[in-house]
C-alpha cells in the first residue's frame, strides 16, 4: 500500500508478494482493493464467542462440564430477554480449545493439582555429594499393630540430592515431632552403620515449612554446625523433587505389597478382597523398611547415576567431607534446662525420677548436667560441668535385667579392685628380715646394697637433669686415644700446694 500511495505498485510487486505468502495474485489484488476502499491493513475477523471470566466461573461451578455451562447460559437467556442468545454447545467446545490451555481446562475442572500436572519444571544442575539434602515426613499408607491397635506409622527421612543415598530415617507410630527429625538427622550425620559410610555435614537442607523441621531445637542443632535450613514455600513439592520422588518410589516398590495397604483395590461396595488380612507388627514393618532402604542404597541403580548404585556413586565422588566429631554428635539435638544436678546413691534425679548407669558407680556427690532428646524420657545423656560427655543413663524403674546386672557388676568390680589394693597395702606394712645364725643386726629382706643404692641415685640424678634441661648430655668415659693434659710442676705458678699434683 505504501508503493500504491506513491504510484509505484506494479503487477510484478503483487506477483512477488503472492509467491512469498503462498497466495494467488487474485487474492493479493483483492486485499489491495479492500485496503484502498476501507484504509484497513489488518485482517477482518468475525465476531465470535470467547471464554470470559464469567464463563470461567461457571466452569469451576460445574466442574469443567461444558454441557452444564451451556444449559446455564440457555436458562439465563430465557429468563432475561435483554441478554444475548446462548451459543451452541459446539461453539463453547471450540472456544474452550482455542482460549484455554490444557492446564487451565484441567485446573477449572479438578483444581490446582490437576493444573500443575501440565506445567513445565526445570531441573537443578548436577552437584556433588552432601551439597544439599532434602527432608520430609510421609504418612505410611499401611496399617500396622501397635499395642493392640491398628495405626498408620509416619516416616521421617533425608536423602542426598546428588547421589540419591538415603542418609537417615526415623519411624514413629504417631504423627512425628521434633524428636523424629533429630533422630533421623543424627543417623544421617553419623558415618557408622547402618547408613555408613555415607554421612557428614551437608551444605544445606531443604524442607517444606514443616513445623517439626523449623522448630527452635532443630534450628539450633543445625545452626551450631553451620548448616542452613532452606524453608521452601508451602505446597511446592516440585521444589524438593528428590525426596518427593523417593516418597513415591517407596510406596510403589514396598508399601503396595504389604498387608493392610490402605490404597488396595476394592470390590463392589468398597470392600477389600480379604478384610480379615493380618497386619504386620510395628517391629516387623520397621525391619522390612530398613531392608528396603539397604537395597535402595546398595543394589538399586537409578538411571540418573549411569548404572551405579547410590552408595557406589557416593564412594566414587571425590568431594571432601565435613565430618562431625563424636563428642559433638553426642550433644546434637539435646535439650538442656540449664540446671545442675548431683549424682546420689539412687542415681541422677530428673523430672522427679531417677536414672542409673554402670559408669555412675563410685560417682556419688559429683555435680553434672542433664540433656535429653525431646519426648524421650526413658534415657538421658549426662555431661560434666566442663562439657565432657560422661555417658547415658536409663530410667531406674524401667531398666531391664541386663542393665541392672551391669550396675551390679560395676559395683562388684569396684569392690574387688579396692580389696586388691588393700591387700597389697597390707603386704607393704609387713617388714620381713633375714634369718640369722649369729649375733648380728637384722637385715630387711629386699634391702639395697651400697653399690645398688649409688647406681639408683646416679640414674635418678641424671633423670632429674634431663627433665630440667632437655639438652643435657651425661658425661662419658674419656676415650683411650685422647691426649690427656700434663699436670704442672711443683714450682710453676698456679700450683698452690708444692709437692702435690694439681
């Protein structure tokens, strides 16, 4: 049209444009003629039905049912003659396909979870071992026996994002609290069995706003080791995809095959094929779970690890580890009320109950500090006032026969040692003399001779000199080949005593 306004438009121009856009010359000339008449250069679109905010609300109301929305629009048009006529059902379907994405259609019908299934998610770049861990709770979809009652246990665990190693876990018969997080973390930090040699300090830990992960106890325990906790936004499982994938894998690979699986296929009426199926005891369930975790770490070969098991990938990673010393790990996650207590003959009193341990034998009167894991009252950790970990102690009323036997054995060992020391002292008190056959002073048995006494004194003096002067070298006999000095004559100066050698 710019060429046409200057009088420069020719058939060659029209032919060139028609070839470029894939249309006939007649069509392009028709466009030019219409543009000359109306002045419009864009295509003329017909007025058509579009998806408005009101239609979106109706789709949510009727669960994404286009037919129900169509009936709603027809009823409104009949009730109010001023409203436009309702479009046909096929028109609504075309508008839904044209104006809404598949994710929007799924979200309007079934909610955010369905919409999110059509989203695109990025993947974090590959890192090294212990660069980041992810932790989560999972309600196990299996009912197990706990003290005569069927319950669904909870699983708290951590996984290394780079090498897919399960670092540590804790299982509770009830909803977890901070004690489960601390127990799983302590197992993850420790490089001993059953999860070793994996372990050490991570660069960071990602969690999803769980109050148990963000409590003061957990934050202070990890903060003391300079490990940050990344608090992800709520309801964003895609931001910790590694642990979410593990949650799905354990259900598909293990829980689905267990008795009393709550998502089991149902018969008509919602009943299972065997409603009287026996449930697993809690101990058996934990044992099967630990066996599966060992299989995951040492035998399972994820595609992302190029044919290696998680533990093999962990061992082959040359990244240096930051390990937690044993004395620091003994303090990890423990709470302290700040009070000082005294070991008595009944043990250590804490919360009006007494705790005993074999190492307490002979320690009555010693002042100590008590620390404990939250919600774990059966055992406590006892520390000296200088911070040294003295040992663990168990509740006296709940101590097992073996634990009581160890305390008794410790008392017996202390008494036996004291008895041996006293007998040895008695032998020292007894002065024994040699038998004589003539009138002579008695000689003590074991007495030193004069030569032995002088040798011992010389050795002790040399030892004392060495301690006082580390560079001391004792005098040695003069070698035979050395020239000896000649003593001065009697009349020479310096000889104060005539007739004697200097």
